């Protein structure tokens, strides 16, 4: 095998702003110094540029995005190193509500607060990233001529799970899910004749080979299995597995079967009851990186089977899988459009006349997000380090532009990750702090690669590919979503984003789920933009190069959205007990504390947009009336 050099892979090419972003990410780091402790964070220049008309527009930034450099250093110093941040400057600003975190939950909390306490209330949102939206971020590309939109994080509206409160919320913002669905021709890369395909890479499997129409959830034929470059014994074990009709648990009752399937991992189920060899089991390892965000070994057989992974045919069932049907509604930038609708509703002067029909194209004036006279203010690049109850409400301290500052408020809502809350709010009861720490978020990675054209993919007849040996386990073309005023044909041949999507495999020695999540997170943080760039260039060269794709010429931009704190932790068969109602960690964690209430999707232990909204609704309902806080 001859590996390509960096030069051959085009690493030297000056794709738009890569060099600028990597260099400047360090340049913008300044020091927040408090007492004996000093950490790097976004400087005053960066913070101030957020308020300069026209010059500040984060969605077009490429390079390392998501949890970008400069966003998390202060929080890590606080939570990981126990830094203390004392003697903040009192800004003299007073609010009715201060919200920590301007993700979907924080923005929804602002909306519900105004509903409950009136539109003349003064609200400040503090957000540690350089853009609003939390996970719901938009990547905007202009490198190929006209604007190409893609997801930076949160993708779908899972509308069938909406509560009545969320349905009302969507109605109020004019979000018509049925209309959105009609305007979509997108199915995560399953439309092309040979999709979904599986790509076996030379580094892992000794040969570069694309196998068309290989979906492990479907009943595979012997001909297809013969193309899989694993051992002969591995292929035979697959043929036997997919060919069987069995009832291996015939002797067990339904509840015994259920108990057994909930107590073993899916890979163990495949080994023990499916008869698969190790190299055949490996094909499944990363299969749930996108949907669950975890390695297959962390999933119980029950959870995996519920998610259509094969095996029911060993338990007396007929094969019934007809292909993935996930009828979610999307905007062309994922739920960033929902965020933009909320921001435009709360701060109309930032984006006037925005509706659900034009939101994807609307211009947002970031310089006007934090105007002193605004009833609602949104302050970016500001990391909250302390929130305490006071006699009149609460006081909130944050680091911004290398300085520590304090504001006072009648109410506060913590809409940030739960694991950081014990550090922000050390006076919380110990039991609540323990419950908050239970929430270890799931790391995710979404890398947009703007490719000049889809010619090579079209030759192969694929628009979605699984890559069981690579860092990103799934690729799909992102197009065909005509919502929010944006038009994008389902057969757009480019420039278009090829999304590299998934999570990061933990090392083998990380045994329990939380060790796996923490190890994956560290691996993700340790990877540089160049590591990701080399990876996508290697994959595209080896996968598409033979069909004429030139990694030197045909990659127009790369944006890596890393989310070390991604999906909210959801309770899982193998790792969590069944708690009695009211005793689950998230239920203890989200209890109000004086003038402080707690939101975020973590509060619902469920990684969904509608949950983030429901939890904001609950949190605002739990705030005491102003008179009760004094
Ligand atoms: C890649 C990805 C894909 C996803 N896809 C989907 C999907 O398809 N459908 C779906 O429903 N859900 C999806 N999710 C789940 C997503 O988490 C939720 O839908 C929703 O966006 C969560 O919103 P939130 O406000 O609860 O949390 P967040 O979006 O995490 O917002 C919390 C905000 O608080 C900020 N914060 C944290 N600490 C501080 C501090 N100390 N000071 C100031 N600010 C702070 C954070 O930086 C963040 O911006 C996805 C998530 C990711 C990462």
C-alpha cells in the first residue's frame, strides 16, 4: 500500500480561510486572569467585533467550528482544573431574566418568559460560543458562487414526538411541518441506484472497495457477502447468519427473552446467537455512530434490534425491513432555521420581517444582538462562571473579552449543559449536583466538505456511503431541501456539501459507557483541523479518485463541526437502572433553586429539539413570582 503524501492529498492547497481560521483561532485567545488563575479565552477584540456592523457573521466561517477554539477554555478551567473566578467588575446591568446558554432551550426560555411575565421584561442571554443556536448551527458556503447551506449540528424536527406545548410553539413561529415535508426530497443518501453502499478502505481492510447496495439491515445475499473483504470464515459466518430462520429463544418466555436481550450487548448477541466471527462483528461497530452517537458495544441487543439492526429472524420473525423510513422535517441548515426564527422573534431589529418562508435566506445583523436599549440582549463569546441566589434574585458572573463581569437579575435560567452546572452554582444541594453530573453528553462530529461537483459519485451511482473502517462512519450528500425560501434541487450536481457524519470510536480499554464517552471526547478534542482535513482528503482520494475526483481541485471548503458535548445522555439498558418516577437523575437535577431554574435537553434526558423546548417551558413555569424571590 502506498500512502499519499500530504502534498499529493492537496493539504498545501489554500482552500478558503483554512489557514486564516487555524492561525487566528490561537491569535484571538487572550487571558482571563482572576486571582492566581489565568486561562485563554476569546479576547476583547473578538468579543467587540461581534458588535461591529457587517464585519461579524459566524455562519460563513470554515475550519474548526462547532465547539471552536476560544469557546470552552474558561469552562474547562472552571470544571476540570477547579479555577476560581473572583472579583468581577459590576456592570451595573439589571435584568428580569438572565439565561445561560443561547441554544434552542435558552432561546425558548426567553420566549416563554415573555409570555409569562410580559414583553417589556428585560432579558439577557449569555452564550460562550461566537454564534447563537447551541448545537443548532448553520454552515454557509459561498466558495462555489451562489450560497450553499448545510447543517452544522442539529438536523431534524422529529414532529411525531411533539408535545402540545411544542406544537403551539411551532404554530406561533409559523412552522408548518407538513408543508416542510412536501418541500423535501432528501433521505440521507438512500436515493441513488447503488445506495446505500459500503466502502471498505485499504488501511483497514487491505483493499479499497465500494460494495453497492450493501445495507446490513437488509437480508444480504451470498453474492453481496462475497464482495466483503474480510476473512473467508467471516464471510461464511455472514452467509449463515443472513440465511437462517430460527427461534433461538423458543424455550424462554417473552419477559425472559426481553431480560436477556436487555442485558447483553448487540455485538455479543451477534457472536453468541448469530455465530458471527470477530471480523464480521466489526462491520457493525460504528453503525450507530450517527443515530445513537455511541459504539455498538454500548448498545444492548434490545436497543439495537429495536433500531432495525438484524437479528429478529433468529427469534421467529420474518424479515420485514424495507429500508429506512425516517420522516423527519428539515430546513436546509437543520434546526438553525428554527433558532433564527426565535432570534428574529425576540430581537426583531436584528432580522426584520423574518418568516418561516424566508428564514433560511434572511440576513442577520449580529452587531445589533446586544444593544443597550434592547429589551432582549444576546451576548456572544461570554462564558458564565458563577450564578448565585441573592436577596433580590440572582447574580451572574461571566468571562468576556478577557474580563470578568457581573450582572444582577430577578430570575436566572441555566439552559447550558448539566455537567457544568455544579461548577457554576456550587451552593446547590449535594444530591442535585451529583444528579447533574450524571449527564455525560455524547460526542458527535459533522464535517461538511464542499465538493465542486458530484460527477464521481454519480458515476458510482451513490449518494450515501457507510465507511466502517474510517473516522467518520457515514457520508451523505446534503441537497433537496427547499424550505425557508432556499431552493436546492435533489439532483444538484454541485457545488454541494458531502457530509461526513458520526461520532468518535473510544479506545478498547474504555469499558463502561461513561468512560467510553469521556475517552471519545478527549480524542475528539485532541484531533486538529489538519487531522480531519487529511482524513477527508484520504477518503475522497481513495474512494472517488478512480472516478476522476481530484482532491487538489475538487474540494472547495471544509468545515469541521466538532461537538465534544453533543447529544444529551439517554438512559440505556446496559448502563442505567430503571428509576422510580421522580428519582431519575435528570428529574433531581432539574429542580428549581431559589430564583434559578434549570432547562436544556439534558433536563429531559433526551437529545431532541422538542425536548429542549419542553424543558424551557417547564423551567419558566417553575420560576417564582418576583415577589417570592425577595
Ligand atoms: C451534531 C448534532 C446533531 C443533532 N441532531 C438532532 C436532530 O436531528 N434532531 C433533534 O431533535 N436533536 C438533535 N440533536 C440534539 C440537540 O442537542 C438538540 O436538538 C438541541 O439542539 C439541544 O438544545 P439545548 O438548548 O438543550 O442545548 P445546546 O444546543 O447544547 O445549547 C446549550 C448552550 O449553552 C452553552 N453553554 C454551556 N455552558 C455555558 C456557560 N458556562 N456559559 C454560557 N453558555 C454556556 C452551550 O455552549 C450551548 O450553546 C443533535 C445534536 C448534535 C450535536
